[in-house]
C-alpha cells in the first residue's frame, strides 16, 4: 500500500477508535500534552488490528525474519497480526520476576527475529525482548511499532520501523501553554471509555 494512503487510513482509525485524542492531557509521566495515544483502543477492533499488522508486515518483510516476537503485553495483538500477515510463528516474551524472558517457547538458535511493539517511546521493552533472542543464539534483525514517539532517541541498537512517527510536544505543568490559557486537563484512562 502506498505510504501516504496507509498513514491517512491509520490516522483516521486512531481517531475513530479513540486511540488518538486531542485536547489537554496529564500523562502518566506527569507531563502535559495536546495529544494522547492509547493503541489498545485501536487494537480492540480486529479489523483495525489486521490493517496495522499488514502495514507493519510490509515494513518487516525486507528484514527476512523467520520469527516475529513482541514484549507482553503491549506487543501481543500487533505482534500476532504481523506474524499472521507474514505467515510466520509468533513467540512472545514476558517478564518473569521483572526480567524479560522467553518462558513458553524453545530457543531459536540461528533464527532471524523481528520484534514488534504497539508504541515505541524509549524502546526499553522491545530492546529487552530482542536481547532475549540475541543472548540465545538468534539474530535480532529489526524492530517495528505502530507508533514511534521516540523522536529518534530510543535505546534500540537500530532505527525502528513504524507506521507513524509522531512528535507531539510534552510540557511540564509550569510551562504548559494550555494550562496558561486556562484550559482544564483530563487524565486519560480515568474517563469513561468510548464503546
Ligand atoms: Zn497543561
């Protein structure tokens, strides 16, 4: 699919599902922003999850992966959809006593692994999942996400693939122009979910 068409459709789906909200938000980091993103709201609709999975699979395919992986929980749905689109196995990683691990699957010596996330901010979760494979004789070839909000500053050893690179401003409460304009903020997640 052409990039601009894909992005326009994704942006529409993000809005329509409530996964991308515009307004005035207090984020969990304590920062204020004009934009809030929660990919779970997009991915609750299987049709939208399949769309994003197929689009991200197109970006993963040139890495010639043998396996798709993802850190639980954020990457579970989109990872599965990418794997489905490429007809590859999907092996998720999860934390065990706080440490990322491949608990339920045999190790994958010599396999090429592409790691998938819903949103890459710092890249820590994806990086830990990739490292699990790399430590055990697999080849961590790439990483991708629906949304990249790292601003090019993720901790990943390579530049992540993504469907949408966003760079929404984040402000401390003291410097927030929306607060200065007297607009009340909302804390996403505390509001009643759209259905
Ligand atoms: Zn504010």
